[in-house]
C-alpha cells in the first residue's frame, strides 16, 4: 500500500503503472542532480580572487579578527558564492568570510559555484551588502552609480533591481555631489548619512565644509544642522530706505550751510530729527560757535 503523498496522488489521478512510476523516478533523479550542482564545494583559497567591482572597500579589522577566531573554532558556516573564470574563481558574495578564512589559516573554503553574468554579479554584490547594511552611504552611492553607468540603466531600473525606492536611490546618488572632503568624512564614519544629506541643503561648498567641521568639533545633531541651515536660508530684510526730505527741509539745510560756511546735514522729517554740523579744526569750531552765539544776541 502506498503511503503519504503517493496515496494522495493515487486518489486524484488513479494508480500509476510500473512504466509511469519509472518515468517519475527518472524525473526525481534529474531534480536531485540539479540540486547537487549547487551544493558547496571545497575550493583552495589561493584560487579565489576578490571581485574588483566589489562595492565594499572598507573592512573593520577588529570584526574580521573576531570572525577569523570563530571560523577557527566552528569553521565557515555559510559558503561563499563564486564564479569560475579561466580555472580560477571570482567572489560574488562573501568576501568578508573569505578574508577571515585567510586570517584563520584555512587552506580551502566551501563555495557555491554559480554562472552569473557580469551585470548579475554587480547587482548581487550590491544587494548582499545593502541587505547586511555593510556598505557606508558613499560606498552605496558609488556602487549604484557604477551600475547605472556600466550597464546604461535608469534610476528606476536600478531601484527595482536592488529593492529600493527611486527617491532613495536618487538621494543616495546626490551624496556624490558633496565636496570630496565631506565625502571622505562620511567614508570614515565621522559624518553620518543624515548629516551629509542635510548639508546638501547648502549651496555654498565652502559653507558645507565649514559646517561639516563644526559637526565633528561640536558634536552637532542632524536637527542642529537643520536649524543652522534654516537660518542661513532665511531671507534677509531689505535695508530701510532713507526718507525723502521735504523741499522745506532741503531749503533750510542750504540756508544753514550758507550762514555757517560748512557742511550741514538735517536728518529726519518735518516732525523730528537732528542737525549735524561739521567742523575741521578747533579754530573752525570756535568760528561756528561765534556765529551761533551772535545769532542769539
């Protein structure tokens, strides 16, 4: 009597004769063989090369040493993925495990060999790092830009391939428009992606650099930077226009000039103001004083 799934198939399609059973068995054998192809294979570490287009360029030495210690004890738990190229192998995913295995002194490492195209390799390298959050924002931006340029993709197409929204892709790429000095600070994790995106709101590269330095020296938060930029972008009040003097005031000003024989300015309007009389030496001051004194007699 057939048990389990076979019994369920009998009830749906009727019993299978010996010839049909043989066909099914052959199909199952083919499926098993396909699975075996993708099973891990031990490959000499010396035959494996890193992917030159790997988007991740910074590997934390302390974390690598910790992983190497774990590998010495437990081995490589998750195989790396490689592609065979002219008798050697290029890493598609798992460079960090490969580096740590070399530090651990392993001679071989378990690999899954896949026959991906160059574009697929680039896409997988980005996706794996993004999913693990291993890339800093600048590495992500450079990898996405390289994918767009190398394979003539649109931002929408890249967004679909790496599982990000188009605005997220566009905002990541904008980081590359920052001054090189700021890009380096982000790569060194001295500035966060949030700080960097906020600095994009400043038009002046010099001002961007100035505030970037202030962020590091003063420990400014993203909110602090937003407030600074808000004040920078606040429209400045136009300087008040001087009030036009009435014809009477202008005439009065000219008469005083003639009497005192010096420069005179009346500042104000018909209701209030002040008179400014210039003198150029103590003798000139005494002369003006005598004139004013005589006018009061």
